[in-house]
C-alpha cells in the first residue's frame, strides 16, 4: 500500500465519520462546479443561436436599407435608395457578386371576393436564394419575367392558403391594385428572421407576394399614398433595400467601405443604413465571450463560497481533532504528515463535489429542456412573455468545461485546505495532547 | 540489574524554562542522570516538580532550554522538528495515562498507526499487529473500537501500540493512573515482562506501590533531583 493511497484512505475514513457534514460541504462545490458547466453550456447555446441567426442573413452579404428620415426632412423628390444607386453599385464595385434591388409595399391581394393584406415585394430572381426561399409548387421569378416585365407573381405559403384555400393556385390570377398577376409558384413557409440590430428589422415572410421589380416599377410607380385619419401621406421611394452579395468573405469589410462611399456621394439625407451581418457576427462572438466571462465570474464566486465552506469545516475539524493531532505527532508524525492528512481531506471533499458537479453539468441539456417543457405546460402565459432566446435556447456542452471544472475543484480544495492544514501541523504536540 | 551496561540515555544538566504570561517558569533547573540499557526507572514527585516536563523531554516531544540529552549517543537537544518526529516514530514507545487511542480506529488499526510514520508498512504488518494484540491478551477483540473496551484493555492496546516499532526505550506517563488495582497489577505485570525482555522503561507515577515495582526511583522536587535510589 503506497503512502499516497494510505493518506487518501485515511482522509475518506475521517470524512465518513461525519457523513452529513461532509455531504453539505461537498454540496457547495457541487453547485459551483455544476454552475460553471451549466452557465458555459447555456452561454454557448445562446451564442450559437445568435450566430446562426446572423449567419442566416449571409456572412457574405451587405444589406443597404432605406430609412425614412424625419418628416420635415422628406422632400417631394422622395427619399431612400434609388435605382441609380443600384446601377452605380453594380458598375463601380468589382467585388460584388450579385446585388438584389428590393422594394416592399403594403397591398391588398384579391382573388374574387377573398381579400388578404400582405407585403408585396418587388425583387429579382436572386432574392429567393438570399432570403432562403424554396418553391413548394411551381417556380420563383425568372430573368425573362424581369426583362419582359411580366405580370407574374409568386406567393408565400400563407398568402396562397388564404387566397386559394381549395385547389391549385398555379396558373390562377390574383389582383393587386387594378392589375392581374398570374401565379407561377408558391414558396414553402420559412421561419421569420429576427431583427439583428442595425437597420435590419425582423421579417415575417408568411404574408408575401413576390413580383418582378421591373413590373412593380411600371405598374405601381414609386409613389405610395398612405391614408391616415385626417390626412393623406405621400411616400416616394424607389427601393426599400439593396442586398449585396460579395464574392468572398474576406472581401466583405473592404467592400463595405466602397459601398458606403458610393451611396453617400448621391445622398444628402441620412435616408439609408448599411448593415453587415459579418460585422454583427463578429460582434456577437465578442458579446458571447463577454457573456460567458460574466457567467463564469458568477460561477467563480459560487466556487469561492464553496471553498470558504471547505475552509470553515476544515478549521472546525482541526480544532475538534486537536487531540488526534497531538497523538499522531507524539507517535512520530512529522508536520508534513499532518499537513498532508488535512489537505487530503479538503481535496477529497472538493474533488468529490467536482465530480458530482460534472455529472450535474452533463445533465444540463436534458434537465433544462425538461424544466422548460414543464414550465411551458404549466405557465404558458408567463412563459410567452419571456424573450424568445430564453424559450428556445438549447444548452451546448462545451467540451473543455469538464477538465476545467475538475481542475477548478482541485484548486479550490488545495487553496482553501492549505491554511487549516498548516494550522493543524503547527500545533504543539504537548499542548495538543492536553486538549480535551 | 547490573550498573555497568551500555547507556540507553544520558541526561546532563537538563534545564527547561517556560514563559507563561510574561513570567519565566523554571520547570527543570539542572537534572543529570544516566539510564543504562534495560533499566526500569520510576519518576516521582509532587505536581509542579517537573516530572511531566522531564518526560516530555525524554520523549522527544520538546527540546531543553539548556543541557544535553543523549539518546543512544545522539543529542536530542540539537535535533530539528522532523528529526524529533522520526526519533519518536522509530525509537520510542509511548504509553499515556489517558491511553490516547484514536476512537475512530479499531484495535488493530490503532496498534498499526505509528508504522504510518516510521514508514515500515509491508505485507507482514497486520500479522505483527495481531501478534502484539495477542501478546497483550486482546487477540479476540481485533476489530473492536476503543469505546467498546474497558480502561485496562484500552491501556493494553496502547502498550501494544507502543511496541509496534520494537523500541528499546519506553516511556509511560502514569500508565495506571486511571485504573483500578486489579488492572493496575495487570499492566505492571506486562511492563515488567517487557523490561525482562531487555527494554528500558521510564515511568512517571505518584503511587508508591507502582514505584515499588521498578528497579530505581528518581524523586524530583522543584526542578531538581531530590533522591535517586536503586532498590
């Protein structure tokens, strides 16, 4: 039996003399270590979700969007991005792979007596790829639809359901304003995109009708008249958005500068905003890191508290076992032997807590999903007011958090065990023997 | 007992001062005597005479303020803490008035304990501890805890424990102080037989009956040797 093994056995034996006390001490470290793993997992889950959202907007994309200036700045000449902006960008920025001009207006769509309020989007064929739309029936708009300015349209899934609850809508017609549009395709429904800051707001793709942007220009013009109580409001803009896809991810940031310069030259008003998902992606990564650091800090505090618990118990133990220390010293134990014995006990406490904490940490995903499921079942109203990220986050176990947690538990045990152990070893054997 | 044997220990002008709340207490004021190998000495004296202090020094639990204590030729006064521990572990057998067994350990584990620190645990250790338990008449109580034993039995475990390192030099601090006359006799018989094996024994007592069983009695008073008589 080696010396280390003997010390370990002895410390386990001593700890088992007070099972409840030892268990409570272990609990502190258990909570701290499980907390580290949980927090890192949840932080990682939230971070991944945010990254996915932003990556969904395309890491190669630059989104230039019209922003309505304050009312007194709006001139009759209109505001926002223009078709000239679009043409200039394509002509002058060589790193652009494709650019999609988009104009969005609110319209009422009609099929006979069925009416449906939705968003009419003028765009080009590339829109489907960038907005990640896939056909359910038929096809998306084509280049020739655009060139020939056809009165063709493509419906989003919900629009199609509402206007054509029975039968196949392909080849049928809907009316927008006083124009007929022939339906060439229906898109599958897709999850709404979240707003990601910048000028990009959340988008709900379910109530859309897509038409060629050239058709929109000739049939509808650039003027919107919005009726408000007591007044008409005119709204003149050519494009709502230009989505630019750059050839290579590395070229995104240099291209952004050129795009900004190119547009700025022709705009006196601050009537547009440039959003770069890649920048947001990098920001999100930094934010996530900060978030995880912050959560880590909280976990560290709980570990320190757990460590103080160990120290407290070990100091009490040293006082309680003064006589034992005296006996062992009298029978030949060196100071070092006593230090080792008490340090071993502290480390055993913290390592047991650490190992249990790791098990608790591994259960993070199933437990949190279970708890969330129950809460959604019992308190649906309260839960619905929570931010989406809380309702949907899937904790992701961070692999390095396990060795980290284990190392932390050992370090806590040593750090907080060393002082009581040294104190035990410094006791005078004669005094200790007299202790009752 | 022949006086011309090799010396187990030699004590010269041993002094020990304590500082108690700013006041210096002279517990030992110059004590000298020789302990031949195989001697059996009782130390007596009223409380405060310095006998406990002397026993602590002899047991290497403490270092003298002045003077020398040669144990088998080595000067204990010059040892550091680790060397003192090692000497206690390997060369001295200790028996206390209050037994000082560890309540959490069994009889065998208590007997075995000094070996942890002497670094001599091997496959034969347990057998040896069982043998010692048999020697003190506790072979049928190996896995009992101290609380399940009588005072005399506990003291016998303590004696077995003090023997586990096979020390030539044994110290007993009022070993029968807590025992009735029957058990006292048992323990004294045991010590006498150990002495007969050639082990040097020094015991502290204030009972004349106990001192009468030893070969030599040293009486201390106020830190000095009052009498040193061989029977």
